[in-house]
């Protein structure tokens, strides 16, 4: 029997693409359409607003545990929702997206850092790739930002606090990306609240003019949030990390461009999702299922 041509399979059909998708987004949408059909056995769900079926959406009546694949991820999401409502912190969780949007980076973040946050010591090997002196993971929070002093309404997708071998307190503020088009984010020119802190010695001279572009603003603003947290005095050191697929060349390049404008470029790192997953020890079932859902995208090219 001859092998089946992958292009004939339903998740490779043009019907599963969206008109606005770039090549990378179309590949990841096919990945999630494949997951929904082959692993979940569920039909495509309607887009919010107009009811049109979208290959990367789940049906309207699914439980949160379908998109968030582990109890730890569900618990992390519910805790983050409660914290946003009760603590008055910046951040945004769209519950419909969290429950039904397979392609969104937010449910992926809960499936990654939400799960690992419940087993926080498992993140230590990854944290050491950023700070080799990290000795323990003290806390992991999702969709977190300080209650006061932030520059806007955004939050870290994940916030990993650690302690070093010397006893210092540090953190990694994480921005997670999956299929987002960076050029479509933050289209408005930066306001003075973002420009002013970029005129300090933490940034190179002229950085504002070079960073004030649609593709760069989001990672620039995230780095400013890292600097706000560090300036609070609660931590001795802090880093930013962009966590995206290894093949996401746009996220990798934008991270490098923003880091190059820092006086200390090592303060902002690109980390592949694949490397985060590979660094975890003792969670083989989680690794296999997470990889199957999110990281076999090359097979959908």
C-alpha cells in the first residue's frame, strides 16, 4: 500500500486556513486542527462573534479541561483569574479564548508554565540556562504584574522567582509566543510613559527611535516591565525571556534586536519552547503529550 500524501489530509486543506494567516501561522493552525481532529475527535468550533467555523477553535460547549490538558494547568488558570479579580493587578485573561482557542499562546502558557509551576523544582534546570547560579525555584505565577507602578495594563505571561546559591532573590519575566504576528501588535507609536524610562542608562543612546516600531514595541514594553519589578527593591536581579517555538524566526530576531538596545543585552533572552520542555526531568508523560500537541508542527508544513 502506498503512503498517504500528507497534503490530502484534512488538516492540510486550504479550508483549514484563515485568509490573514502568514506561512508560520497557517502551519501552526494546521497543527492545532490536526490535534483537534486526530487526538480529541472533536469538530471545529465557531469563531467568537460571527459563528463561522474555524479549524483551530473548539466547540462552544467544551469544558476548560479540554484546552488546558492537565489539572495543574486548570488550577493555575483558575487561580490567576481569581487573583486578577481580587488583587487589582494588571493583566488580562479572556475566558472564552482560554477555553476554546487551541492556537492561542495563553492556554499554551498554562499548559507549560501552569503545569510546571505546580512542580516548580522541575523548572530549575531551565532557569539555570539563564542564571547558572540559580539554586531553587521559589514561586511561579501566571499572568502576573505588580499591583502598582506598572507602565500599562500588561503582565508577564509567567513570572518565575528563584534564589541563587549566594542567597540573592531573582526572577525571570516570561513572554510566551506561539502563532502571534508580532507586526500586528502595538501599532500605535509609544507614549512618553514608555519613552522616558528608555532614556536611562539601562538603554543605549537613541534606543527609543530604533525601538518605536510595531514589530518591536511589545518586547520593548515587556523589558520595561522587568525593569519596573527590579527597581521595586524586592529582587536583587531580574531577567526577561521570550519563550517561543525554535522555528519562530520572527520572535527570535525581534528578541535579539531589542536586547541589542540594552546596556546589558544578557538581560533579555530567547528560549525555545523545545528547550524548556527538554530541560524538565521526571515528567515523561507530560513531555510526550505537550510535544505531540504543540511541537510536531514541522509535520504540518
